[in-house]
C-alpha cells in the first residue's frame, strides 16, 4: 500500500503576512500624506493662525468703523466728523490747508 503525501507549498504561509504588511503600508502612507494626514494638519494649523490674525485685524477695523458711525448717528453730530465728511464728499478745503485722507 502506498501513501501519497501532498507537498506543502512554502509560499502559502506568507500570504497573510504579506497582505498585512501591504495594508499597513497603504494606510500608513495615507495617514502621513493623505488629505487629512499629518502633513495636512500642519498646513491647516498654519492657515488657522493666519486666519485668526486676519480676523483680529478685521475686528479692529470693524470697531473703528462702528465708532465713526456712532459719532455720525448719535443725534448730535460731532463738529469734527461733520467737517471731515463734508470735505471728503465735496472735496472742499481752504486755500491754506493741507488735507490728508485715510
């Protein structure tokens, strides 16, 4: 009586480790370089800082404009504000004056 043994192939036992390494490499690469990866997080942080600074500048500008509007619409218009607005809109100045507009 003869017994036949199947020869075990050595490459079959490497299938799961190779697929695991491939998956780790794929997800590892995309966690570093992907749209929401670590490199993107640094770029988003830089953009957040820039936008925060811009917001602070715009907030200061808005407060400045609100103060000017308050002076104009307070019921009793300040004489300096009235003079400034008249000179700006009418382009009027006396001959001995130098006017600088912002």
